[in-house]
C-alpha cells in the first residue's frame, strides 16, 4: 500500500503510549495529562444521562446537526460573552473534544508547506493534529512568562504564518501562564502583522491563585478560541467547543461534517443537563482545591527528595509541573533510570517540533493521590542518584 | 483570513441542510438517511448506560486509548471473523461513526492530487470526507448490479488510484447491491491491478430478501472495511469501526490521535453492554421487518400516484429508493415543485463529484410511517403534475 507522505516522518507515538500507562499498576505515572477520576461527578452524570433518555431519548439517539446542540451552544455563548462581543451562537460550534478543534482548524487553514507558529515547547497533541496537514512549524521562544514578544515580532518580519498556536493559561507542558503585560504586547504585535491567533484554553478554569486574566479573544478580534469540558468535567465524554467569526465557523462546520458528521448527541445533552442543573461551579472549586494541594505536595516532595538536583517552575494552575533535572542533559535518556525505579514522566523532547533534547520534563500531579505523588518523586530522587 | 485552498471550491453543503430538515414539521422529508427513531431501544440503552456508570463509572469517563474499548473490538473481531482470517484485534479500530473512518482513510492515504475511484453515483458524505485531502475523483460507471467490471478495468489501465471506494450492500444513494458475480469479477480486476478497496458497509445488516453476500474483505486481502452501529442501533452515539491490516491500522490510530484522541469512552462501553446483554439480533430482525414494510408502502405509492411518470429501482435492503422522474431532466429544478407541495428528497446531482444534472433522486423510506410515506409520494405525484 502507498500511504500519504506524512506517514514517512512519523515519530514514535508517545502520546498513545502515555495514555496506555493510565492502566499500569506498578509504575507510578506522572506522564499522562489525566484529570483525577475519583473526582468525576459519576452519580450526577448518571442521573443526567437518565434524564436525557427519559425526556428526549429518541431524538438524542438520532442524527443531529454538525454545529452541535443549540442549548449547549447558547450556554457557552452566555458564559464566555461576559467580556467580549459575540453576536450570535453561529460563532460557536461543538467539537468532539477540543482536540478535534485543533484538527479542524488545521484542515480549514493549512495547505501543505504553510507556516504555523507554536510556543516552544508546546502541546504534543496539537503538533499531531496539525501534522496531518503538513505545515512547517516555527517555534517561538518562551520564558517563564510565556511567549517573548520581541522574538515573535522578529519572526513575523521573516515569515507569514497562517496562525500562532498558544495556550495562555497553565500551558501544556510547562504550566506557565502568559502574563497580562505579555498578552497586551503580543496582541499589539499580532495586530500589526494581522496575525491570526489560535487560543487553546482547556486549563483556564483550574486556577489556584491570582485573578483570571482576560482571554486573548477578549483583547483582539482575530482569534479562534478552543474550550473543553475534558479537564473540568470528563475527558471520556469528548465535548469541546470552538469560537470564531461566523465565516470561519461555517467552514469549520463544513469540515466537521466530512470528519464525523456531528458530535455524540446524547452526550452533548447530558453535559448540558449537568452544567445547568447541578452545581458545576462548586465542582470546579473542588477541582481547584484538590489539584492545588497535589501541586503543593509535589513541589514539597521535589524539595525533600531532589533538593538542588532539580529546578522546578511553580504553576499557578492546571495539571503540570515543568522541571529540569540538573544532573542530566537529556531527560529522554534519564527516563531509563526513572523507569528502573518505576516512575515515568514525559521527556521535554516530545514537546518540541524539532525534537531537541534537553533536561526538561513534564510531570503531572492531578491524577495521583498525595501519597503516590510523594512516593513517585522519592523514586525520581533515587533515579537521579543512579546517574 | 486566508483559508486552505479546498475552501475555494465548496459546493453548497446539502448534507447539512438535509440533517436540518429532520426537524421540519410541515414538509415531509424523504431527504435524510435517518433510521426510524421510534425503533431505537431507548429504554434498554438507558439501562446499559446506567450499568456502565455503576460498574465502571470513573474509568468510563476518563481518557482512553485511540484504538477503542478492547472488549468491543473483541466482539467485532468475533463477529466479522466467521468468514475471514483476522489474526488479532489490532486489525480493528473504533471510530467516531464510520464517517470518521472515511476521513481517517483519506488522511492516511491521500496526498493532494491523488486519484480516488468512486461509484457513480456515490455517498455524498464520503466525497465530503475525502475532499479535505484534495484528491481527484474518477467516477466508475455503475448499473443496477453495481460497478461495471469492464469500465473499472478500462479506468485502471489509464490511472493509478490510491483506492476504490465502494458500498456493496444497498448503496447510498441507489439502494443497489453489488451482485456476487460482480464481486468476483471486481476482485479479480483489483487483484490484477493491485487495487486497494475501501469497503463501506453501514447497511449490510438491513437485508430484506435473499442471502447475505460475502463481503469484499472476505474475498480479497487488500481491503479496508468500515462498519457502523449508526443504522442498526443509533447514529447519535457515533460508534463505528474500521478493519484493515495491522500496519494500516497503526497509521489510522496515529491519525485518530491527532483528530480526536479517542472515541467517547462511556458510549463505547454502553454499546458493548447493549450488544452483549440484550437481544441485538432480534432488534435487527425488527428493523428489517419495519423497513421492508416501508419500502413496500413506498413502492406501492409510487405505482399509485406516479405510475408511468417514474422509474423506480427496488432495493433489497437498506434505507433508500433511487427513482427517476421521467417528465423532468433535472431533479434539482424539480425540487422547487416538490417543495411547493411540501415534500423533499435529495436530487441526484449531489451524489456525483462532477455535479452532473439528471432526473434521478434519492428517497428515504426508513424514518417515515406508512401513512406519511403514502402522503409524501402523493404530494410528489402532485408536484409532477405541476411540471
């Protein structure tokens, strides 16, 4: 068989491997980006599915429109429209998780060879989503405040990208938040170069400290925004959404029809039922509290078991800590030591489109109990001693 | 904004319009391809979702593997392996409806400009799925027995397509079944030219008469096979599957990770629960019986109300009748008359990649009661009188 050309340059599917580790038992996995499953509102969601079956059973099981369940779109419209100026729900489309949003945007905007700007490092799954459309990635250098504006401006004098992909809040993999000053600077530059921004915000609600910062879409009109229920309700349900101007949404809708016709209709209705009839706000507050405790446990464990062998950034929200093991130059190689001690993480290399090696790693704290976090970091400390 | 080049040559999204008509009340729509929603096993599915919540709640709501829920893959493996020789479940992947299977195959095989062979006419949604990857379509002439082997052989001497897309059973839009003799001839030709076949079989189980014919994948190794629960259980749940050799499935899995990570995990488990603990076989027998009655009602109504003004093919299964209105040359124009009488169908033009006009139409009988079918065809008769 003769496959499409993109299949020639596939790197190992590490993301898939990560998801598999969810089911390992002996090894402690800090590799996944999983929410804590003991916090899923299992009973309430069950009741919501029951209600949908009872009230709308047949129609919830039928074909539906690509754009998504209208009341859910209306809810999203009301919720995100506090700061900005959407005109109608036709600027919103429901997606099969926000991962599908990434893929649909790529399909709608990219011809082979087009340039996409990404944060350096960036979300592995976004690279996978975009790769199917064969763009060239240009990495925008970042520091602890996010994208460095001068670097972005410099890059834009040299090339004309289709869009800049950015996760402003508690970024995957670094946990970093783009500061307000940086947001304003970046928007100013984007405006100057008429740059389309793809803003991905799955973690924004998981804020542990400080005030919520304005979304880029509140500050600039040339933004496609992706949201998701995966981190704040359940990823297994695959419900996300995309917000853009009407024309873009109409193209995205067309693309979505070709891709999967529409997203699970029953589930959209059950999610709507949950968020409108249960205490969703309280649920999110609970997630924040538990994840913040886990973050603190992990930070403390790093101090206790690795001390000056590690350099750790403190995320203000989200699911991840970005750490550098100072005694190694290559966190992919170091993974062998870690695995020998039965603990895993994602080496930094996978978050760079150029595959550069470094001593960085992404460590997840959301889906492990404090005890497991402590034990896992202890093992990581032993792994460092093996070097 | 600058969109990808495929957006330049979009035809009207008729498929989306069709799905919308599902909610019209005054107009009788024979345009959709909807299953009868009064036949969905609503109560039983509700119980199955409940069971999944009770038994596996948290894990069903969590991230999962791109390839799909293993017991469901195993069930598919056992079911389709009666005639053929799958070696492992790694030759199967669950998709978000078989529409996603179409899109993933296109992504995995097509570079821009590659040739795809399609039946003439063919499923509109497949054209939409493939179009995102900008192939050139070559139409293979068909008659009432399906693809004409001589025409296929002739085409293959002139070009090297990436694959042939075919719906062998109760085709969409024609309702035709590829005869056994034709299957054997086509396979012989495919073998000679080393042609990959993409076999789409959403309607195969909806057989009203005759014996089941062997799938192309039972007769030939170079086949990617798509199956779906949309027509035999519920389309709103978006569960389909793809069967291919391991290497192809591994590429498809990679593509799927980028596209939506994995299919709704809760739903896969509930579908598995339903098909293994309820009387799925009896449910399918019931669908066959009801749809067969509706087909007969529609055929009779055509005789009664249109007589010699129409030429109708009798499908042996599935959801559609393919009809030619003899008093018009263009069923798209005739749609204006039909709409004036408050009845709609899909004009043939939408099923031809070259958009050719003809007097053909696709008429769906599965989702209307016998009374509505009779009334709708009566209206169609009145529309013909308006010509």
